[in-house]
C-alpha cells in the first residue's frame, strides 16, 4: 500500500534561504516517449506504427542547492535516470522549465555541459592506457599541465585505494569495480561544480564502496561541489544525502531529509521509507533487480 507524504512547498513558491545558492531549479518538468503497441494486429499498427505515450517524467519540481548531495531514488523505470539525462542535457524537457546554474538546459545546453561531470555504470575510457594516463588526458582537456594532471591523478587514485603500481596498469587489465573507481576519480579530479553520480558504487566490493563513500563525504566538506546521486542502496543514500527525492512512475512522491522521510512514514530505515512510499513489496524489489 502506497503511503502519501506531505510534500514540501513547490519550488515556484518556496523561499530560497539567504545562505543557499540554487544550482538546479526544476519546475513542472515532463518528458514523454512513445513505444510501439505490442500485440496489435490492426492495419494501422502494421503500416503507421501505432504507439503508446509513456510519461517517463511527469511534472516534477525540486531545487538543489550548492554543496549538497541530493539523492534521486526509484526503481527501474521510475524516471530517475531520465531525470539525470535531462539535467545533463542528454535529453530535453517536453514541458516545464529546467535550469542549471541559472542557465536553461535547452537554450544554453553547451554552457550547462561545461559545468557538469558525470559518472555512470558504463563509463568509457581508453582501455589500452593506464588509469594515470586516462586522468592526465582529462586534466589536459581542462587546461591543466601534464605535471599537475599527474599529481592530481595519483593523489585522488591513492585516496580511492588504487596504488601507484595499479594506476600504471592498462585499464583493460583492471576489474570492473576498479574501473568504476577510476571513473569517479576522473569526474572529481578537476574540482567540478556539479557531478551527476548515476549508481557510482555498483559493482564495488564492500571495502571499495566504503572508500568511495568516505571520499564523496570529504569532497562535500568543501561546500563547492554539488552532487546528484542515484542509487539502489538505501543505506548508502541515507549515509551520503542531505535530502532525498523518491520518484515512482515518473512522478515525485516524496522529498525531504532522510530523517524527515523516516519521521513522516514512521519507518526506521530508508528501505522501509521506500517501500511505504512506492507501495512496492520485497518480491517486487527482487524482481526489479533481476531485470537490471
């Protein structure tokens, strides 16, 4: 059974605290897709391609402030990954308005992209090159010298538990989990203003996951880097996020601090919060993971 929560004020009427800077302002944003209707034998479907409207994101509104870690939680197909792609300007809204650092993602997409780094499960690299070489290449793209790039690369890789010896090994010879750590290092080594972390600890062993989580909390202390986190790990979201938004079937159904969400639902864990808000059962969650 789905539990309805008292939602915060709409971003359009919400008063921005004087000590807060809005990084992402999402107002009534919607994104629609069309998919073929399966099983239809009509002539219309055969020749014209009968299609069904899918509301991947449906009138979603929220604000993200500078320096916070903002969580986007939802099951597969909930719309959270579509929301990440909208922020990253990989997709554009069909309705509503979305700005990043005050720039409209449609009219100023190139300016927005320059201020965003992204970590996804399927990160791309020059696999024949080592971790250090890949990061040094990234550093040069951001105007850093080769020497400064190498210094930063070795420092951040070491902080994430990758030794200098390992950092000289071609990436194709490293495990997927190790490559994911390199992706996180690449996204954060240039001190970005906004980082989109799409399932950043997927595939990591418990120690590596802890290394990454502790590193992200260290980055947060600077107060300058804003992070958007999607995760299936509810404990991770509670540990890292200042506020968490839960998306279900394209709609934003809950938004508050982890403690606020638990208080509103009477739950003791974020996992319980998620199930109560979405109406999912344990069996649904397990089936959802099997579909990944």
